[in-house]
């Protein structure tokens, strides 16, 4: 029952936000729901419930290994959102608050979905609910980004539906009764019709890969992340991509049970390395620091699927990386939002010297940049190290070398942009003309807390989390 | 019964080609609308024991795909004063040839896939593959937002056709959930088309080029 509350509480909060009369107090619903959700998620993390094997939704080990990270990220974004919406009083926030809360509920459902159809419905609903958030700013650029998001995202979602149908047909053709829970599909194993399984894998990987933002299906990402408010960018990069990643993992476990695991891992490895490569090329070229975060997200999605392709050890590292990526990316997005507002622009041609205008945000931004480029002692360093170790242990030395090369060039790309923004003298006539802007605690503490957790994950990964990741790996690689 | 089914799916495949070759936007919208109606009645043919839920799903599909969405698109088209697709990325004759080739390939390719005996004699799988392919050609090859939405709708029709393979074995609950979601998705697209035209006074996606490296 507790696990269903994770879904019901945010959705009820969304309904309440629609009915709430006051524009000024409505944003407080977000942190209120966030606190309840985080408390529930952490409680479930430490004392996991029994999962009924045939249930359509359940807090199984995969949900336990991933969902609390999304919950913490949402809480930070919600706290930031209260201060943010107070600055943006010129725009009505009813739809914004309701959509953000609904997304949290749907993400909780998507992470817990143990049924192929339910998984698709919840991820589709997340995609649609994000639409009003993307054009919150109401500019023509925001509309353009929304249009591309809908067209590319809609096509991706359509293809994942086609893939789900193919997997369903593989089950029916193999004598299945039409039970599309992942447990039933995995139990069918080798009876699943092999050609249909392979077709299903291609469509599902392309479909959910579009949602994750794997190259070459990443084209919506820079526009959406660049134009959306920072909290939305943080939730998309840390929460929505995560649900798509767990979808890929659940599907992969069925493909693995059907005896095509080696082919699936090979495609994951290839698409992951390709994503990293594409991301790095764009990171070296872009001049916009919000779009930079999008390409960095593409790179990290690549790292996640590479980890998932490398057997149990790599999968464990991928779960670790989900946490370190979500929390670090959140801190980066929120601090980048502060800088963007203070400077009134977002390209390196227009923004510089932010360390003297917004010193605290700039400090978090730089620390986040070092964390996300895998500098010790932050979380991403350790998770990426484990991915490399898993690659070498499974004999993928070439892939490991390419992985490290991409990380190095990503470091060049990110440092080039971040220091161009932070260093130097502020431009005259821009923003506050070099005067220091008072940074409110409401927009500084949330990213600071996220950075703190990222650091804590790196220095002393809690045992409960390690156990949760191990359990999730056992669920994905069941002992024969 | 299979002959009626194949006749209807054959019609849908013909409408694909009509949508590919049409240079006038209303013609493409009409092709999509008729295709929606034709496909909407298929569940009634496939389901042996006639239940009220199947009938409801069929009625909703026909209403939404055949009337509501085309109506939205027509309104957007009139508001933006676009009658013709001018200078598409892939010309009308090449896209027609591509579509015809794709249809033939779909019929040939479907023979190689392992199907259940009751599906082997139907055009369900070839029709689905051909529509998906047509949808992609329109999505990639047209510049006007309305034509791209039509491509997306044809793509969805193809996937819907494929889903009919499973209508007997999966619970109808999932099927209707899926139907509901498709409706919502397309509805949002309708709203966006409406918004976009107010923002740009035209639905030419070539003008959507501010955001790029």
C-alpha cells in the first residue's frame, strides 16, 4: 500500500494544485508533496515491501534502486521552484505546478510498472505532461522547442508501442496466454518467438532510447533543455530519462531470458559509445551553457547504457551512476538557472565574469562541472570508474579506451564553456553591470544540498543503497 | 470474414498512397480521416463474441480518428491559410514511388515473419508495415506542420493495425488504455498546431530554425 501512495500522493497534489485558488501560495504544494514522497521513498528503501509477482505495479528491487534518487531530486527542485515562481509572478503557475506534481506521480508509476503495457502508458503520459512545462516561458523559441519535442518524442513513443506489440506477439506466438507482466514474459524464456523478440528489441530500444536521449535520437534534447525553466530541465535530465532507462533494463531482461542477451548487450554498447561520441563533438562546439548541459546529459545516458551492457558488475555501476548523474545534473541545472537569470543571456559570447556577479551560484556551477566530468571525490568519478573496470573485466578493452577518450574530450568541452562563463570581467551593460547580485537562500541551498549528496555518495556510499543496487542486479540477472 | 478484413486493409493501403501523392493539404487530411474510419471498424470484424466494450472502442476510434482530429487539422489549416504543400523535402512523385516500393516490400517481408495460423492469410501485418513506412516518409519529407501531423497519424494507424493482432489475447483494458493515450497525444498535437500558428503565422517547419548549433 505504501508503494501506491508514491503514485497517489503526487497525483492528488496535482489535482489540488488545479483547484487551489491562490497564485502566491500554490507553489508550496510542490515541496509539501516532495517531503512526503521522499520520506515514503526512503522508508521503502530501508524496509522494502513484499512484491506480489503478478502485480502490475510494485516496489520491486529495480524501483527501489532508482526511484529514491528521483524523489530527492524532485524535493530539491520543488524547494527551488517556490523561490523561482516567486520571481516569475508575471506568468500564471496553476498548470506549471499541477504538471510538475503529476509528472512525479507518473514517474513513480513508471518506475514501478511491472507490466509491458502499463510501462508504456505511464511513460507516454509523462511525455505529454511535460509539454506545458516546456513552453512555460511562452516565447517563440519555447514553442519551437516544444514542437520538436512533441514530434520527435511522439514518434519515439509510437515506436516503443510498436515494440511492445511485437514483444506481446512474440509471447502469444510462443504459446503465451496474453499475460504481459515482465515476470510472465521472462518465465516464457526460450519459448518466445525469436524473430519477433529481436524486432521488438530494436523498436523498444529506439523508442525508449528517444526518451532517454541516446544519439541519434537525441535531437529534441538541446532545444528542450535550453528553453525550459531550470527545474524542468533538471527533472527531465534526472527523472524522465531515468524512467526510460529502467524501461530499457526491464525489456533487456526479457530479451536476455529469451536467449538474445548477447545481441542486446552488443547494441547497447554500440549505441552508448555512439551517444558519447556525438555528445562530445557537440560539447566541443556549442557556445550556449544550457545546451551544454543537454549534451552532457546525452553523454551520461551513453554511460548508463554502456554500464548496462557489461554484465552484472556493469549493471551495478549503472545503478550507481543513475544516482550520481541525477543528483549532480540537478545541481548543475539549478545553478545554471541562477546564472542565466542574473546574466540575462546564455552564450559565452554574452556572458562572462559571473564569479563576481553571482559568486555562490558560480561556485556550485564549477563544482558541479568537476563532478559531472568525473573528477574525484564526487559520485560520478566512482560510478564511471566501476564502468571502466567492468569493461576491462569483460574483455571490452577497446570500448573502455574509447570511453576514457570521450570523457577526456568532454572534460575539455565543459571546462572551456564553464570557465568562459565564470571567469573574466563582467560585460558592461549586461545584467547588474558587474555588481554583485544578492542570491537568495531559496535558490542556493537546493543545488548545494544536491552537490553535498553527490559528494557523500562518492565518499561513503550508504550500505542500504549498495544492497538495493545488488538486489536490482539480481532481479535483472536471475540465477538459473 | 477474412476477405472483408483484407478489403478494408487494402483500402487503407491505397489511402496511404493517396496521402503520399497529394499536394493539396485538404486531400491529405481527408485521406487520413477516411483511413481512420476504415481502421476504426476493424475490431468489430475481428472479435467473434460481440461485446459492448469492443463496440465502444470502435465508436470512439471512428469518432476521434475520422472526425475530431481531421476537424482540428482543417480548422488549423484554414486559420493559417495553407492549401498547398509547396516545395516539400521529398517530392510528390519520389515519395509516391517510395511508398509503392515500401508497400510491395511490406507484403513480401510479412511472409517471412512467423505468424499465428489465423493471421497468416490476412493483410494485417503488411498493412501495418506499409502504413508505418508511409508515415515516416510524410514525417521526414514534408515541410508543413499539418502534413507532418498527418504523417504521424498514419504512423499511428499502422501501429494500431499491428495492435489488432493482439486484440484477442491481451486484456481489453490495456487496449483501451492504449487507445486513450493515443487520443490524448494527438489532442495535444492539435493544441500545439493551434499555438504554433499564432506564434508564427504560418505552419512551415522550415521557419523553426532558430534553435541549432
